[in-house]
């Protein structure tokens, strides 16, 4: 199983990805937890560039290519080998984030973005994508609080974007969910962490019965 977690800044996807990975391991499922960007050592360097508030004027096309470069390396080094070993892969963001952020919000051509996503992912798609949906005002408030409490400074380039940008990202995710109803599971991210975890895990339980 290849499972991805998506949503706007502060939606809680990283927390839920960690919680679900822990819960699966307790259930005896062999799984790995990874992320984009930053699922490899080189990817972590790319992540620093992409998230640094000092790079606010990074051109949208260059930003798109950096994400795709990170993805191609991540797929080759981490995701494909894990899937070949029949492990469950849980990924904090994947190509839907690129479509929502760089396509819908940055205005990059959606056909080109989709094609680049396909190339960088080697045509591999998630089996299930959890979209943690919440109002932009809620997500940004959480994200800013998280950043204020973090030991890492200056990694808030996206949080500094205007509200209209985040609304465009949320809209993009909504469109992707409509276009891919068999893959997307939209969950209410305004719930408590425990309730959200329970809702997500309940969608996965049936797969525990059929996976080797």
C-alpha cells in the first residue's frame, strides 16, 4: 500500500502520518514513513532551499523543477524499493501537493505539471490519499504557532504567502479530490488529533485483512 497525506499548511497531516505509521507498526504491518520534499539526504538540502524564507523570490518554474528533482530521487531511492519489498509506504505530501501548490496556486500549466509529476514518480500513484481539509484561517494559525515553537528558524516561506495563495491551494486540493474520488479520502482536519486518527485508521482497517 502506498498512502499519502495532503493538505494546506497547518492541517495536521505530518502529525497524522506519524500516528498512523505507529499504529500500523503496532498492528504488525511493515511500513516506512517518509516525506516530500526531504525524503533523502539530498532531498533534505532541496527542502531547505524550498522552505527558506530567504528564497521568497524563487521563480515558480524553478520551484516546480526542484520539487520534481526531489521526487525523482525520492522515488528511486526510497519509495520504489520499499514497495518492491511489499512494505506499506506512508508519505507526507506527494505529487498532489505539487499540482495544488505549483499548479493551482502558482499558476503553472496544469498539463505540464501533471506530466512532470508522472515522469518524476515513474508512473506510480498512491493507493489512497488522505486530504486533511480545514479552513485556511485555522491552518495558518496552527502553522504559525508550530513555527514559533520550533527550534528551526526561517523555514516558513509558504506560511508567509498571502491568504489568497492558501485559498488557491485549498481549492486545488478540492478539485483533485473531485477528479480522483476512488483515491482521495477527505477528512475534517478541525477535529481533535485522536478523532482524526481514528477516522483515518478506520479507512485502512479493511486493507489490513487482505495485505500479506
